[in-house]
C-alpha cells in the first residue's frame, strides 16, 4: 500500500488546500492512506479524519514540529507540541505521547534541517524521500542505511497538485516503521517550485519560518 506520511492543510500557515482538497488529491494520485502533519498544530485532524473515512483512506494523525535545529514529524499523536524546543525534547514528547518521531528532510540545504542530529537522537525513522527537497534526499538515504533506520517518504504537499510526488510503501505505517519494513519512494517534484511561486503570489513567503 502507498502512504503519504507528510502532508499539510490550511491549518499550516503556508498551505493552501483544505483537508477535503488534500483527500481528493490523494485519491486521484492513487494513495491508500496518509498522515496529516500540519506545522505545529493538530487542529486539522478532526476534519482530515472525517474526509479520509468518507473516501476510504487510511488515516494517521500527526504533526510537524519546528524544533530549534530542524523539523520533526510526530506520527500517531493528537496533541500539540510547542515549537522552538530542542530537538531532543521534541522527540521525547512525541514518544511520551505514544507516537513515532521522524526526522523530516534532515539534509535539505534550502530549509531548516536537523543534519547529523539524526545520528544522535532516537528517531524512529528518517524521511529519505521528500517531494520538496531538491538536494538532500540522497544523503538522508545514505545516512539512514548507515544507521539501519526505517525510511519514510512523503510529498510534503502544501498544494493539491504536489500530492503523489513521494510516498511510503508498507502495509501499516506505525507497525512497519517500528519493524523497519517500510520503503521510501519518489522524491523531488518540480511541482513544488510551482507551488512556492503560486503561494507567494497569494502572500505566503517563499521560505516561511514555520
């Protein structure tokens, strides 16, 4: 099955699609399930879960937390975690909430990144296929292989036409990440550049500090 484990809705300050528009795009792209990982909020989970259920998609609640030195995905949690905390504390809070901590686009040279913190902290997986990462997916994959870590993929979509660029192949994301039985697929899409320009025209900064 194909899961997009990194998506955003209008509850993220830099996204322009509603939960329903996201679900419609996922269905069109042939994705079987997804995690909603809005920036620093879980406010969109209720609507996303309802839209997913109606469409017959598997749904994983989540969040993308802006830690001091990079972004961290929390999968399987439904509580807010404050931004601006040390990465170690964010990972601890995600685990304390019963979720999985994923290092998001850790080597993306154009965005806030964790870098080699992925080697130091107890992440459950490394995102090695990110649809918005021009340079950095390959290095993330090499590091994940060195660490024998689970790998995930996600479009990091902020607009509907970005969906489908990257995904995770597995049967059950939570279980298979724990068992290191996931496959990260896809990668950078030119649609992400179109998205940034379009969102900039709508008043969203090209590289917002989220």
